[in-house]
C-alpha cells in the first residue's frame, strides 16, 4: 500500500454527484472534501474495489456513503432487496453511520435500516421484507438474521466494511467471511481501516478484487493536532488524585476517561461525582436503552465527563471532546490510537494524557515504538510521586530487568557406590537368608 498525495479542499460539485446529494452536503455544511473523501470519491465512483487506511475523524463516513448513494440513484435495481450493505464493529458506530446516511439521503427516496444487537429482532426482520435499499449492521446480529434465512443479498451492489481492523480485533473475522459468501459475487467492495496488520491484509486478499489502495493519515501517523502527555503515578490512589486534579484544573468542553475494565469504570465514577463534577460511565454491561441515555446526556452537555471502556473508542463521533485521559494504559498501540482519536477531530486541537505506573512502563515503551514518537513527560508538583521511571533503560525504551543478587548454593549430588556384587544381583530375586539360632542366657534366681 502506497501513500497517496494529499488532495483536499475540493468542492463536492467537482465530482459527478446527483444534485440532491449536493443539496444535502450543502445543508450539512460540507463545502469541500477532506483528503480521504477526495481520494475515495475518485475511485469509488469509477466502481473500483478500495482498501482505504485512514485515521478516525478524517471524514471517511461521508467518503463511502456518497458513492453508495450515487450508485443507487444512477442505476435501476435488477432485483428487489438490499443493494448496499455496510458492516460496522459496534452499535454506536452503526448508529452514527445510519444518522449520517439519513441526512445525506434527505432529498432522495432512498431508505436505510439499522440491524444491531439490543433491538427487537422481529422489527429488524421486517426491514428485509420492506426492501430497504441500504442496510447498516453489526456482524453478529446480521449473521443471526442470515441463519434465520431472512436477508437476500443476491442483488447487492456494494459491500462496505467500516473499521475493518476493529471488527477483526473483536473476533468477527469468520462472521465477515460468512456474510460475504452470502453476497452477490459481482458486487463492489470498499474496506476502511485505521491500521495495517497481516490479518487485515489476508482478509483484503479474500474480499477485494484488484483493489485501489489508499493510505491517508493512518494510525501510526503523528497526530499533529493532539498534544500527547504522560504523568507518572505510584499506584491506584495516586492515579485517582492525578485524575481528579486534571478534571478540576484542565480547560475542556468534554472529557473522556478510559479504563480497561467495566468494574474500574464504575469504580471511578463515584469519586469523580464526589468532586461535584458531571460524570457518568459507559461499558458493555449497559443495555441499549441505558447506552442511549448516557450518550444523549453526554452529547447534549448534561454531563461533560464520560468514564468508558474501549467500547467508546470506536464509533463515537462526539463534538467537543478535547481531553482524553488514559487512566489505564491501552493494551496495544492500535487501541491507544483509537482512544486518543476521540479528540483532535476535524483538525481541532486536543489533549491526550496517559497515567503511567511502574507496571505499565514497558507497555508504554511498546506503544511509543508503534507510534514512532515519545509522549511528553509532565509533572504536577503538588502531586509528585515516588516513581520517577526506571533507572536503566534498554535501547527499546523498556526497563532493564534486575537479577536477584542472592547466589544459589550449589549442592553436590550424593555419590553412589557402584559395587560389583550389586551389579551382579541386578534383576535377580533375593533369596531369603537363614538366621542363626540364638540362645539367651536364663536369668539366675536369687535365693
């Protein structure tokens, strides 16, 4: 995959788009393209398969929705049924895509449907019966409908995979391939990812037909508009004090705090609320109704701090998130990139801060190698801790391990005598020996 020239700032009317789509882009305030939109529109409108690697927040949703809608408007359907299928890793991302799709299709008769877990199965099945042209789905729930024999994708014009790398990370690889087998072989396929790895390359080889490859602002590219900092911490309690200080003293519209576990997210919420801050938590144990309620509160500014697990790292396109705090460091470079990608969107400035304890140092070194950049070390003087970082570092940036100074005592093995008579008797049954008779002296009787 090669880097493409950064072509952006091109008016949308430069492309062969239906006037009704241009009217919608004008209403949404989309005057000129971003680089990923410009590159994608050129090749997608030429009906080529695409593999696009672009970071989150780059405008890729409109990049694939516009050519999809244009395809529907300029061609008559050969058969009834779903003609555009869009797969997304999470319910949140699917809802965001569905929302933008409705806006872009506002002045057209095109209908779209949403198929995700947590919603009524029978109501979703009715969407397939009503021949909705665009279906946006998560792989797991869509496969349930396929196994029930409901959707027919033999008239599919386009298959779109958004956040394909994330779907593979979540274990949807087999589901994606199964869904693809039920789709029209003559379809056009567009695949979007934020990272490059051997697994996704393998999927691309199986799904894409001689694709055009576009690499724009991938996950490992430096986020120039995001200031990345780190604060060293001694333990959980120290991290909590640093977190409260940041939330009370930093200037932000909305803050997003990441943890690695659902239990940790709920554990942090109460003490933050105790600081008289407006906060709630978001994680996988919440049902869809609860998720929607929390997201509405956050989006509308009723709360301005959200403590979340990685369920929020993908698919949440919330305006005004200008502070991201990694209370627990992300487990790998990909997850870290997608966490901090919630801020600095649309080239707006953002701040990302990681709280690092001794056990996370080597993890941080791996992430910095992945990013090919170092996080800026920061110190809050009134909360300075004892951990100052490892005393010695390897060339990789990881801490040098300490061997125990206690010398292990070497114990020599006991020597065993090898006697000839023992060797001769090996394997032979031992003959019982005869014991000589013993005559005990009779005690003398005392008179």
